[in-house]
C-alpha cells in the first residue's frame, strides 16, 4: 500500500517530520514484538534506512528507555495476562525496570494508540505497584521503622510501558490522549498484583533491590521535609523577612514585577542604580553558589547556604518539588513573574548561571516548567563611530556591524570594546543594553516536551550529566553537542 497526501486537502503540509514518523514506527514495532518495519527516507543526498525489529517487544522498549541510566536490576520485569471485561476480553502487557534516577517514566498505550496523559491503565499500574511492594516489604520486615512506602517512593526511578488491548475503549477526547474506561484500572491491578507478587517470590534479590530503593527514597523525602521545617523555624525559608541585599521593587503585582539575580556585588550595585524601581528588583549573589547536584540527599547543607537562602526568601514561594507537601515551591506564590539570571558574558559567568539553574531545577522546578525563568543577554561588544554606538551580542554581529560602518563611512574611525563583565558597564549602559524592556534581549528557559508534557526525565538527565560527578558522561555529552557550542572551557 502506498499513499501521498492530497495537497488540495492537506494544503499546509510542507514536509514530513523524520523524527515524528520514526518514533511512531519504532513504538509500533516495540508494541508488536517480532514485527519488522523498515523506514526509508529517500530525501536528500544521503538516504536513510532504519530497520525496526524488536523480538523482545516491550522488554526492549524499557531497556532502551533506561539505556542511559544505571539500573538496579538487570532483567526487565515482564507481565502479561487477560481478564474478561464488560465488552469482551481485555489483554494487558507491562514491562518494568527500576534505575537509580529520581524520576519515573511510564508510557501508556491502548490498542497501539499512545495515551500521552495516561489514564485508567496507568492508575491501575500505580495502585498495584504501591500495594505489591508494600505487601512484600512488610511481610519480610524490610521497611526499617517505616510504616509504609508512598506511591512516589515506590515509583522513584521506574521506567515502564503498559499496553492494553480493549474491544471498546473510551477516551477523554478525540485525540485519545487519556484512557477513561473505568474497568481497566481494576483489571490491571489484579494482573499486576498476581504476576508481580509471583515475580518477587521467585526473584527475591530483585524484590529486595526495589524495596531498598523505595526505602531510600522515603528517607530522603523525610530528611528533606525535616530540613525545610528546621530552617523554616529558624526563619531562613520564611518569616525572616526579605534578604537585606535585595533591592525590591515598588509594585506588588507579580504580573509586572521581575527580579534580576546578579553575579557579584559590583554588578549588583550598577543594576540597582540602573533598574526601573517600580517593577524591577535586584538581588546580588557573591561568588559561586553551591552545586546542589553534588549535595543530593543533603538538603540541610543546601538550605543553610547563604546564596540559596537569599533566593528562597526573595522569591517567597517555598522550596521543594513535592507538590503535595506543605511549604513546597508554588509558582502561584512567586513575588515576581520573571526571574532573570544576569551573569557576566564569560566562562565563569556561564558556570554561575548553570549553578543557579541547577538549584532552580532541583528545588523550584515549576518555576522553569511554568516559564518564569529567563537568561539576560548582555552585549559582548560596543562598536563606535563618532557619536554613534551600537551594541552587539556575538562575533557574527560584530563583523557585520564593522563592515556596515566601513561601507557607510570608509574614512571614519571605528572603535570596538569587548565587555566580559557586567561591572565594566556603567548603570546607564547596563539599562540601555540589558535591562530596558523595550530593547533588551532575553532567553526564556524551557524544557523540551515529551507527549505534550515537560520532559522531566530529560531535564534530570541533563543536570546530572552537566553538574554531577561522572566526568566520562560529561565529556561524551560535550563531544556530542560540540557543534552547537560557541565557547567552551574544558
């Protein structure tokens, strides 16, 4: 069978998206173990051919999902079964594997249709995992003074795929992003309870590794809560007023307020003078802040760091990514609609910027996923000709501006000044180039999406690679992305 789109109907089609088609075909092959799908892209000078054949089916799907992570058990757990439903037999197939990461990733399908928002099959899987892991742990006294494990604890580090086949499924909308057939939750629960329980009995080392991982997650969550409570009682996180270094703005409307996080007291002083006092606040930070990526599980040290305390108190929106926990970060409580990171345009400035972003991701993630975080773009050069001065942000812009000036006035003297630090600009220049909303350049910090939602897993992986302890992984990442880097100091 072959087809081409009818351009009288699909008039807005410009070209086919390789990645989107390849992902769809690969998933179809995973969901039908042993099926061979050959994808050929004959466009361009170098045709591409990919053979999607996966005899392992969902097992291979999960293995690929976890390929860049450290798994805590080697074999992927495979569960399948069927139960009679209201409209006929319902088939369930699930693959599971835990890693040492801090987030879960579950892909859901109904009749080979991807359900990006999950649904009743995901609910059934989550409920049964919590029940089965707790039952096994309690029966063998593995909880170590804990009464039970929460669902979040059990699913931390989980990579899973759940696929069901249903004779008459119901969805929340025509996009079929979420399965709403109520009977599916109970069917999935029954099958997982039975099959996973059997697997644990037959593979006690795997069961023990999963329980130990969940116990560690529970203890880390409790330690984080206690650290927040302790520092909160001391007035560090709330109740202690705004930090003394903060130059606050006059407005109290978050929709128009913004806060500049500025590297260094000198640049902070210039920014305080340059700002629009009505809507712009400035918070200077001294030196490099703590690398929180290397303090995982040591929240007490994180929350007592002076620079981090300044940010937490200035933002006024809590801290922590556990949305259901009182005191966790809530973007609705932010005192400023924009958090703008403004650092020097050199390697040290880039490192400090990354340290701040790592803290925000690990402790105020929704500030990023909600679109509240921005990167200021101070100019790298000023190009002068007589009384005319232009500010440029890259080597390419510099070359183009110099050529234009020479063409317009061949005999005129042209001056070029390189700005590495914010402190090299006076307040007027800082306002004109970097803080004036009418002319400034900023980049909004975003996280790529997966299935229409922020890809938390990809964000976790990125910050672990960039700021963690594993040097080989960081080197490999730099080599793979070198073509997109304009300046690098290794």
